[in-house]
C-alpha cells in the first residue's frame, strides 16, 4: 500500500504467483478471517492464497488506516465481484461494505443476484433479480451453483412480479 511505513512481516503469494507484503497486526485488526498475529509463526515462507494479485492488493488497502480506494477504479464487474468475494471470505468489513454498494449498482445482474443470495444481502438480490427476467433457468441454476433454495427464491420473485402486474 503506497505511503505505508509499517514493516512487512508476512508475505502473501497470490494464485498468479505474485508476492505481496502484509502486516500480521493489520490482518488481525481489520479482518476476522485471518489468524491472530500471535498465532502465526515468524517465517520467511510466503503464505499461498487462492486470490489473484490485483484482488489481494485491493484487499490490503482495506486493512490500513486510510481512505479506501474508490471501487470506480476497478477494471470491470468481474474484478469488483472478485474483491467482494475475497472481502467476504476474509471478513474485511470495510471492503465488504464498499463492495456491497458497488455490487448493488453493477451492470452484471446475475452476478449481483448470486452475490446477494450467497452473502445474505437481500436488497442487492431483490434489486438485481428484476434485471434477470430474460435469463434462462439453466443459466441461473449454474450461476447459483445448484443452490435450489436460491433458485426457488429467484423463480418466486418473478411469479410475484407477474402477479403484481396483473392486478
């Protein structure tokens, strides 16, 4: 993170093999998804994570005492959703909040609906659902990874929408 003067005491390795410096204390302070600083052995070996470098770098910005970088700078909706998933996985609350706002206004309603359902953001799921009326059931089922209750919620949303239009 530019302007950070804290000594790097942990190296993360992204799925695309990029090394990223981190601070154990910051991971503990700003996240509930990483182990506490005193439970991690001092090692010079990188810790492998499943996220890409760009996602991890953005996530690390949310673990500093500074204004979070605008999500408007992200390349595309996929990048925003990757960051949102990482924030949810590692429970980085400041980034979760920023991402949920971004996901609510995305141009990818299927992804927004799935994100809202998966992470219990009903307002995002409801707002996105109305823009998915032309999506095939098969596509939505695949996007929801076979989650039958989520698929049922999506179908129910459209049933109610149709009934409201009739009356």
